[in-house]
C-alpha cells in the first residue's frame, strides 16, 4: 500500500487531507464555506426529513467536490503538516458514532479531490519516512511529569499482566499496550521530538533513547499487519470494548485485539508507522469470519517496548510549547533546565 492509498483508505488519513487543505486557504475561503456547519446540516436532515446522514453527506460532497479540486496546492512546510496531523490525532473518537466530517469525507464525489491532495502530501519532504519500517536512530521518550514526581512503575511483565485483565473486563476504548511501559518516537524533520507532537500537552521532559541494533520490532504498516497480530495473538475484547467500537463503526460481531503478553514473547517492540496510522486507525479491520479488530489510541510513529532493547538517558531535556495549542499553533523549544511547576502549569 502506498502512502497515497493509505491517506485515501482510512478515516484518519482522509481527515488529515482535509486539515491540510483547509490550512492551505483563508478561514473564509471557498472550502471552509462549502463545509460550514456540516454537522448541523446532517443532523437537521435526519431529524426533520429522516434522511440518513450518509445520503446528506453525499449530497453536500457533490456540491463541494469541484471546490476541493480547485483549491490551490501550497508549499507544505513542517509547521503546516505537523499542525494538521496534530488536529487529526486530537479529533479522533473511537467511542461514539462517526463525526459528521468523517461521514462527509467518505463520500465518493470527494475521492478525486482528496487523491490530488494525497499526491501533493506524498511528494513533500516532510512526509519522507512516513512509510518506513522501524529505524532505531534518533528515538526519544517523553514524560509529561517532572522526574521527581514520577511514581515507581511496575515491571513490563506486571504491566502486561494487569493490562490483559483490564482489557477483558474494563470499558476501555483504546487498543494500545499499557501506557506504563516505555514508548518512543523518532525525531521529526524540524528537529522536534516526535513524541511531543500529536498529543495534547504543553510541557514535556524528553529522554534520549538508545535502541539495540538487533532489536526485533514488528511494524504496523497498515490494516493487514494489525489483522496479522490479532490472528496470531488473539484476545477477545467483545465484552469490554464491543459497545464503544460498535458505535464507532457499526460492526455488530465479535472484537479482538492483540494479546500483548503473547506479543512480548516474540518481539521487543511494536511500531506504528505514520502510513500505518493513516490506513488503519479507526476502521473495521477484518480478522476472521465474524471477528474484527480496531487500532485505536495509538500515536503515529509510536513504538511500545516490551524488553530491555531500549535504554533511556538518566537526565531529560526539557521542551516547552511557546505556541498557542488551542488554535493549533505549536512552537516547541528546548529549555535551559527543568522549570518550576508554576511555570509549567502556566503554559497549559
């Protein structure tokens, strides 16, 4: 699967393309006007006339398609692309019916215009490496708490065992390994640690990560890879996640997720490529007859570690967002030292 195909196939990919193109024009531009109050339009037609949301979305898409195909293609800078991806990640919902824009973007009249944007993204320098398998260099791990406030964490074995019990009994919509184990991301092309982006926070302690060159890493590069993990290491989560995931997708049958206790016996880490995120996140992933999986809660480019194949530096580097994350402006910069709690909280 190419990056273009991934962007067009998955709901997160299509949403990202719309974020890119909306960022390419003024807020009162023609595409903004064509999609204005989309949710109200779909809900009003459903409530007053009984018109299904997908039919209303198709009608609006037919009207908006020529506008999408004419929007100028601007130069894609790291700031524009990463801000668009940030908004895509933060707007994902895996516990409720699809948002109006997700339904709208799945309509066939928009496909030619979205493909044009996808090709533009795939050709830009910022997207280099988005389809790569795991590469060990330039990884970091981010903590959102001051080092002296971090509570002792359980061992990986303990964390995974607790996760397996919770995954089968608790109503948790995400399908990630436990957050208490080490997670890393590669440095972005603008020099920002990847784990600082595509999450919601304003202050982070960044630990350099050294990855063993012989680490065995499984890369999730699309739906087929996630289905393979679910098929090889199945854990039935229908009782715990089925309600949320049925709302999000409409799929009425059984649900499975990879059993990370079993996965850890075969791999040092699981890695989600950016292309894999676009193609797989938030969609029904068939596993076997009457059974599907869902990739939910993962950050693009993220790797979760199950072994000692990764080591973190003892002393972190402090980064702070000097931009306004509320309106989508991010400006991460290294700080000279670990700042006070008051300073950190004042930026939130």
